C-alpha cells in the first residue's frame, strides 16, 4: 500500500509542469497561472459547427448549408418544437406585430416565430446572414 493514487485529471496537477508526483524540483512551469483562464475563454469563444444543448449548430461556410440545414432542423425539433413548427409551416399571422395580438394562440405562434428567427441569427455567421432578405423564419 505504498503506492498513492494520483488523479491525473485533478486541477492540482493540471499546470504543475510535472507528472503529479511532486518529486521534481523544477520551478519553470511551462504554463503561466493565467493559462487555464485563457484556454477556458478561448474554448467558450469558439463557434461550433456541432451545437450544444444551449446553442444550435453553426453554419460556418455556405458550402456546408445542406448538411447544416438538416442538423439545425433536428436540433430545433428537439429543443424548440414550437419554433420548428413555425419554421416548417410558416408564420401565418401576416405582418402583425406583438402588440396587436390578443389570443394566447396568436401570442404563442408569434413567440415561436421570433424565437426561431433569433435561433437562426445565432446559428448562421453574420457575414452570411447579412446577404439574405427575409420576412419570416421560413424565408430566412
């Protein structure tokens, strides 16, 4: 029982510059103390083509549209079903603004449409979306 288990995934040894056994006397760490924060911020800023629970898949290049469209539609169906219905069926309340809606069905449809447009803006690069003229999420 002389062997001590050292967890290689522990934060204590993440940037120590050694194997975790603390027997080395080297003081030159290869990673400065702020390296962990920098790597985390870099990882959070990366635009992902795959998406997550919180973020839809990202269209990074127009050449990937057909593959992205299927992934986006599947993601929308799984995580924002009313918005997916709005995308597939189109928004049928014409040019009505949110202030003039009265019934809960109209309001729910309007909210689903607005959410779908917002999700599309999140999932398509700005330089691509600026080229598109649209009036609804289906057009977009």
